């Protein structure tokens, strides 16, 4: 019994719930109005994206246009990402990645219309040239649309490992839980 109490008191500093300073997050960036993407198993399914409405030392309250506000205990967070806004360059690159295969497929499907037997035409395309031109056109359209739309940039925070100690009601058993993100 005495050994259990000694071990319990020795491990007591590790049992404290994570405080804001201990959690590894730059909480100065988590101000109300910030756009966050969080994962908290058992609280939200998958990753939840929303706007930070309020925060307390142990809870973040997020809201989204499609649902009711959700209060998420900081101790349950497994990942936190903060939006850095939209990048038009990243959007253009992503648009090019979409536009190239779309242009390629459009070129292959429409290549049968290119006969190469135009009488009096100075710009005579072969089927391969038509497919290449369609692919290049898809890249240009994709880059333009992607640059206009943009792509969200996210910075992920590393959460500190958390520990907890539990003692059963009869005081004999001692358990420890260590969860790493």
C-alpha cells in the first residue's frame, strides 16, 4: 500500500493535464477568427475544419457554416493545422496537374476529327500534334483556373506527448496511459 502511494506521488507531476504552455502549440496564433483543421477522435469524425470562435485554457470552440459549434477539449486533439490563406501559385500548379490529363483525354477523343487532308490549309496538324496541342491547352486552362481559385495552405503544429495516471477507487492498482500523436 505504501509503495503504491510512493509511486503515485512520484508520478504525480506527469499526471497533470496539458496546460497551454505545455501542449507545444503556438497559442498566440490560435486567436478567435483563425481558420483551423483539427482531428480529435471521439469528438469529431475525421478532420474538422472550422473557425475558432473562442478558447479557454482547456477547450477550443470551433464553428462552421454547415453545423453547430463544437467544443473540443485540448487534451483530445491529435492534430491541429492553421490556415495561412490561399496560394495562387499552388492553385496554378494543382490546376496544371488537373488540366494536363483532361486536355490529353480531350485530344485523344477529338483526334479522329483531325484528318490532315485540308486542301489549301497552311496549318496542317497530325493526330499526334493535335493531342499534344490539346494537352498543352489543358495545362494552360488548368493553370489559369487554378491561379484564380487558389489553394489553401495549412501549417501543422506538433503536439507534445501527453501522459496521465489513474488510480482505482480501492487505491491498490496504479495505471499509466501514454498517448503520442
